C-alpha cells in the first residue's frame, strides 16, 4: 500500500489495520516439511557478451508430498533480467557442469543419458533441442573446457577399465583391495563439429588429476594433481601443474605447502589467482596467492589477515574480484594484478558464496537470514536480486537473527550467529540449542541457517534460541585463530561453547537448565563431549556422524595425516592416555544427558563404529539414560537422500522437544518411528501394508 496517497487519516488507519490482520493471518512458522522442499541456486555461468546468465537450481524430491525418494536434481535455467529466467531443458535432465560456448550460441553441460556414460551436451540459447557435443568411449566426462576458438573440447574423464579385474569379478572373484589398484583419470581433446568426434586425442597427465582449466590463448592448461586419489592426499599433497597442451610437458609446478582451493587464470595468461593454505598445518585454503605462470613463483597476499578468502574471478580488464569472509559477514573486494585493493563493495547483509564474470557482468550466488542461495547481479555498487526460488517463504514468520560476540574464559573474543526465539521473552531465558559446525575448519555466517541437520528457524518457531558458535579452530578470523585448537582436542574449542552458554545466560537469552547441543562430524564430537564430559551443562544432545574415540577413529578414518597435520599434531602412540582422555567414551561415567546418535552406515570419514562405541558404553554404564542409535543405510558422512534428511530433521526436533523443551532428562523416549507428514509415503498403514 502506498501510504502517501491516503485520502484521510481514518481511511489510512483502516487500510493499515486490514493489512496487519491479513499479514497476521498469512504468517506461519517454518516446519520440517518446509525444509524438505527448499530449492537453491547452484552453478553459474555468464555469456561472453554478458547478456545471459545460465545457472542451475538444486532440489530434492518432496517426500512429504508423496514423491519418490531420491537425491538432488538440478535444473538448467537462463536469466536475461531480474525475474526473467526460464528452464532450458526437460525436467528429467539433471545437468552437471555448465558453461557457455566461446561464441555464446550454446549453453553446454554434462549429462548421463539413460545408462550411458556422462558426455558433453549443448543447447542453443535462442531455442532448439539439446545435442551431444563430445564423449569418450567407456568413460564418463567429469569436467570439460573449450579451446578459445570453440573448435576443441578438453575433457577430464574416468580411468580406463581394468579388464583383468572386470573379468575376474564376473567369475565371482570380486575381492576389494583396500587403498590399492588406483587408476588415474585421463584427459582427451575432441574436435567440435557436426558429428561427435569418435577418436578424441589423449593428452598425457602427471599423477592423479582432479581438476583443470585452459588458458585464454589456448597455449597451456593447469591441472591439479595428487600422488593418489586418496582423500588424505587431496588435502596434504595436491599441487597445481602448468602444462603445455600440445605436448603434455609440465612447464612448472606450483609448490604450495598447504591445501588448495579455487584457481583461476588471468585474462592475459601471466598469472594465477590461487586460494590456498600458507603451510601444511593451515587447516583450510583461505589465503589468496598470486602465481606467475612462466615459472610457478608464488606471492602470498596478507597471510596474517583475519579473514577467509572464499572465491575469485578475473574481470575482463585484468582486475580480480574476490569474495572474503570476515567472521559472520562477507564482502566483495576488487584487486589489481599486483594484489593491491582497489575497491570494497558491501553486500548489505548478503552472504556471498560464489561468483562468475564475463562480458562486463559480475554475478554472485548469495543467501541471507531469510532465503537460501539466489542469483544476484552487481549493478554499480549494489547487488540486484534476479531470482526467487522459494516464493512461499514470504508466508513464513522469521525469528530475529544476528551476530553475537562474547568473551571466553581466557579473554579471547568469540563470535557466532544467534537466532532468537519466537514469542514472548521468558523470565529465566529460553531453551537454547548450541548448533556446532564441523571441521572445525569451517565457520558460520549470518545468512541462511536452516537445513535438515540445522534446527535454525524451525526451532526458533517452537520457542528455542539457536546459537551457532565460531569457536576456536573456525575459519573467517585468520589462520592464527584457526590453529588455536591444534594439539589439544576439546580445549579451548569445546570450552568456548560452554562459555557461549554462560554469556547467553548472563544476557537473559538462555535458560541454564535447558541448553542442548547438536552438530555433525566435528560438531558431532562436540555433541558427544557435551553429553559426557560436560553433561552437567546440556539437557539434551543430538550427535551426527561424530567422534567418540580418538584412538580408534585414527585407525578407521580416510584422513589420518589430515588429523595429524591440522588437529592433533601428534600420533596416538605418542601419548595413548592423552588421546583416550579426549575421547567421549572415557567420560561416559559422567553422562546424564539424553543423547540421540545418528550415523550413515557407509561413512568413510568417521566410521559408524564411532557411534556404536558411544552407544554401547552408555547403554552398559548408564542403563537408565535415554540413548538411541539410528543408522541410515546407503548414507555416508552426511545424508544425501530426501527421505533420510527429512527423517533426520523430524528425529532431531522430536528429541529436543522431549528433553530440552521440558527440561526433563528422565522423560520416556519418543517412539522409534517419527510421525511423517500426512502426504508422505509410509505415513499411514493401508490395509495391504500388513505383513504377508
């Protein structure tokens, strides 16, 4: 309503009252069923002339409305203006990597048609059907790039078939040899023409390649290689190789000592922008480096800065656009080729998570406290929103969300994100959920904070406060802060979370007797520690894919060297007792916190036995304590399928409602099966659903 054109004060008041009543009637809280249907922007690409933006959206089947269970599906869309995007492919095509052809006439993507291996496909931007552009026989395309003239497509594909192994497996000899029999990915160059090139040229590659890019003039490429495809090697030993595309010879190796993140080639081909760690003990790739492509020489920019570099993109004029996180906020900065800052653009509360640029247009993927990732375009010094993929969010009443800073017991300032509870403020504070991120080399931003394993706005709507602490070990505050936890599991990292509780209690936000804790991976470790060593602090715990025994965890994980380099800084055999004392199972005698333990059965990062150990110790030592263990078949280090995610969210909230909201640690456990939405398959028992 335009209030300036009201004809009278009475008429205006009447309209305002009516609008207020309508808004009140429309507003509703967020539910687990809402979380299950969220859609967000994924990959982005800008046309060479800047007139079109291609992007994908990601969503899961809505199992709450009876759709069949499954994983994420993507949809290709092209936008030409705000709120002017349309789908470009049939709904049953879920495209992978997207890009524009060099002449801008096609949007290209990877896709596996029927039972075929993934190939490179294209669809004309001005209309027409999709066609296959390039493929490699008996190998799926993992990544691809065009030559500058568009005449060649370079493809990174899977390993060649091990014919002996295949033959033996068909005869029943299907034994798996652990961490052996690796076969490297391969690179091929295919000619683009009216017909698919049936004999693409293979380009020799050094080591095990995981990613590549092509220089703007087509003379060289960069490939990221590691000694093996093991996850540990991808963390500790990955290097960027600069290779001659004609011969495959390595021109230079970028000898970075730490982890590698985003790598981009400058428009003139003389520099690489590289996000990487500053040393082997740096927990994450968060520092910007400039690399000379002629010799691999590295120039590290501001290694002591209290920030985390997230993504980079070279602009047509040779400047570099960089997303940087400063604690719970983010900014866009523009640098020259020498690394000098030229400009800073405030996103006005948006959290920027990715960017692309071409044809004079810069686009970002961004979220906020009231919406997941959407597409935004930089217009001058402001970001213009181009997409809205969850219009129903306008019906939701969002609880206030803000940054919150407190002082830990040793004087260290700690920041996090606080979601305040809906409803009237309670005299003794609200029940509060500590939602602890994993890593710990990660951090929480003041953006979208509701997901299947994150209580967020669903919990706030029920009257909970939710706090997401960036405890020591988190990124976004500089490398020194991220290293503060190393060599001493649980302290100061988990005492920081206890100190957060005490600060929130002192500020009248949190009820000290109704504080709970949840998190996954390292956050699951925090949740297990909170339910045992710090049991007096937490009335309920939900642990997901978490650690309970640091000695057996080392022997069952796929990242032992990562654990040593950036976490423990010691081997278990250096001091067995110390490693045992930072294991939640060692402190189960202290446990008085109802704990729900959940884990994917196929987790290779944190073996499911970690959850089994804690469950068994608690069941034997504390037989009257509410403890439940839930395994998810087919899931790994985090749930990927729609039904598993929805089930997790229901169980998490039901556990907190039972023990945290009430403050009753002795309450009976909820039923083993949560109540599904009425429209979900399996929500009700039909007559023919009984046992045979």
